C-alpha cells in the first residue's frame, strides 16, 4: 500500500475521539459507554504510535461495549485500512456513516479506501460530497484525497489543482508534495517535479518515508542530472534501509550507473 494516508491519519484521530464524546453529550453516558470511550482513547494513542494490533484489540473491546458508536467504527476502519484489510475498512466506515449520516470525516476516509481499491466512481461521489460540505473543517485532507483520486485516474492536471489546494492548508505534508512532484513528473514538467520533491524531502524524512527521495532520483535522471540522481538513490539506501522503495531503488541505481535505464 502506498503510505500516503499515514501522513493524513492524525487528523482523524482527535475528531473521532471527541466525536464520541459529543455524540453522547445530550444524555448521561452508561457505564458501558464510558468504558468504551476509555478504550477508544487508548486505541487512538496506539494508532498515533503505529501500534495497530494493540489499537485493534482496544477498538474491538470498545465496539463490544458500544457497537453503535460511529467514532469507534470509523477508527476500526482506519486500523483495517492501515493493515491493508480494505474490505473490513469499507465495512466499518460504512457502518459509521449509517449510524451518523453527517459524519463527513468518515465519508472522506471511506472515499480514500475506494481510491485505494480502484473503485473510482464511488470515491468520486463520496469525495465530492465531502468537498461540498461547507461545515467540514479539514479541507486539506479532502482536497488531498481528491488529488490522489485524480492521480490514480491519470488526470494529472486535475490532481495538481486539488493537491495545490490541499497544500495551502498543509504546507509541510510529505505526501501532498510528493504527489505534486509525481504529477508534474507524469506531465514531463521535470523542473516543477524536482522543485516539489526537493521541498518534500525534509517532511518525508520526519515521518521516515523514502517517497520523495525515490521520485526525486527519477526526476533528476530524466533531467539529465545523472550524478545527482545517483546521489539521491544512494542517500535513500543509506537513510531508509527498510524503506518502501528500497528494493526498487537498488535496481534503479544499478541501471542508472550502467546507463541502461
């Protein structure tokens, strides 16, 4: 799975947790609901630390205590997404929305699930609904998700449009800048691609992602900057020995050095 959503996941956590509290604000909480919210709070801390098995354990306990809490269902969707269990992610996000039809954040993330599994029409319908919700505060994530949708559909100019909108509110996001660079690379706007990918590097390094390094190496090579391309690929191998692109980088580096790419 592309790691894009991990750069966006944090925005979901606190909205969902406080949403659980607000959803019960009109009446006194039962003992089970109070316990469920405690387990949800523990789960969100695990999610922030990327301890997904531990988070899932807490969320399943929370779900058993409060099965109709939309925030618990949405966080289950998030954990299953991060574990690449897309069918289960879709199930729990959908249940969250069925319980709380105005849960725009869950719609946004379900749209991202549909992007990942290639159900682009479903993704488009949901994400347009999200973008049309004038009460929704996280427009950066909504525009980023729509930008990724357009990238996946190879509508690179539209992707750049939405990703730039996302960038206005979140200028230090690794994956927004990386997808901007990749979109420009696909359009053969190599100078713009290199610029965006260079800007992405410090933000990607902060979250231990090799995304920017990998595509910058490709962009530099296409711009006839072979030595700089080799430098970036070698830097990736040194900094990210467990990186998502590690094996592909080894192959790319060999081809670049041989001049057979």
